C-alpha cells in the first residue's frame, strides 16, 4: 500500500544489482511512494546486474559510480542534480563487498590489501559519500542518510571475516557524521542492522544458509525480508522520523535481544 510518504523528495539509491538486492526493493517502494531518484552502482555491476530494467520501472536513469572514488562521487552528484533539478533529501548506502570473503580466505590468513579494499568499499565509501555531499552542499535540510549493517559488528560470526570490522566502522561513521551533519545541516544519519537476507552479497558468505535458518529460529517475528527492510528504510527517509539520528537500528524480527527460543531448545534437545 502506498501512502505518498516520499512525495516531492529527491534521492540517490546505491547498490541495486538484481531483484534480490535490498536496494532494488527500496527503489520500487520509493517510486511507489512518490520519490524521484537516481540509481547508481559500480561500473562493473552494470554488466553483471539488471539495473537498467529497474531504472525503466522507476522511470529514472542509472549513473555508474565506484563508491570508493571521490571523483566518481562528485560526478554522480553533479549529474544527479542536473537530472533531478535539486539537492538530496535521501541517500541510501547499500554497498558491501569483501575480496577476502569472496575468495574464501580464513580469518587467520587474510590478504591485507584485500582487507583495505573491504573497508574502503563497505565502510569508507559511506564517509566519502557524505563528505563529498557536504563539500558540495548537496544535502537539503532534514535529508536522511541510511547505511546497511549487520549484527556481526557486535558479535562474532566466523565466516563474516573482515566484513565484521567493516560493519563496525560503518556504524561508527554513522554516529560521527550524524553528529556533524545534524549540527550543520539538520541531516540525519543512521544504519539499519538487517536480518540475514538472501541476496548476492548475503549468499556469498559461506554457511549463510545455516545462519539464515538459525536467525529464523531465534527471531520471534522471523527474519526480516528485503521488502520489509525497504519499508523500514522508507520510514527513515520520510518526515515521520526527523529526530532519529546517529542510531544503529536493528531490523531483525527480535533476533538481537533473543537469548534462546522454544523452537531452538526443541531442535537441540533431539
Ligand atoms: P547485493 O549484492 O545485492 O548488494 C551489494 C551491492 O554493492 C551490489 O549492488 C554491488 O554492485 C555494490 N558494490 C560493490 N562494490 C561497489 C563499489 N565499489 N561501488 C559501488 N557499489 C558497489 O546485496 P545486499 O544484501 O542487497 O547488500 C546491500 C547491503 O546490505 C550491504 O551493505 C550488505 O552488507 C548489507 N546487508 C546484507 C545482509 C544480507 O544478509 N544480505 C544482512 C545485513 C546487511
């Protein structure tokens, strides 16, 4: 159901690769809610994904940009301003990738160049996107910035490897930049810590199916889907959440505060 929650708002949505991507669902819902936005992804994703299909559905354009490149981000903002005819009311950072995870390196055998890449792609890019926007004075007052995190920032999941450090950094950047942008421009910055979700990034973690099922059993409301995540993100982009900032918000069906559930006890007693 649409509520016109984002009518008149302009934004940028990163990270839509295919229909499983969280960002894909956000784009569909933001379009339904009356937002105008531009889609962006790394140039390599243009070849792999189906982002042009999504752009057609949302009546918008795709501007390729590597989120680790300041130059690409600047170009992205300049072209977005031209296309949308105004500054940003919302920005979704939905970007994550670890070469170490992708190439199956164990935590005791990490390649440090790749580790730096993980941090650059998955966390520093969040800072870069805000810093460039601040320097270009590209945020409107009361704009909302959202990044996507995972509970591995607080608790260890062996196969999540160096992505755990990237998520801890991402959440920390949301607090530090949230304070700065809140004071300077009344912009809010939050991260959403999402349930395991079956997407390209998610399924790239080995053992993903096991911790997906485990989280499902430990969450009283069950795992949150990408469409449900999109709904939550829209609420943060809307004017209904203007004083929510510098938070890491769990969107996980109750997983993060659940000790054990009857379902798990039953399963483990067998
Ligand atoms: P996805 O694989 O569909 O999205 C990740 C996106 O990052 C892709 O579109 C990819 O092209 C983009 N990307 C990678 N390198 C980039 C670069 N240099 N510049 C610009 N874009 C780049 O997977 P998903 O799950 O939708 O991931 C979105 C976010 O949600 C990520 O931050 C991920 O860590 C986070 N997340 C995912 C969970 C899951 O279980 N799938 C759980 C909690 C958080």
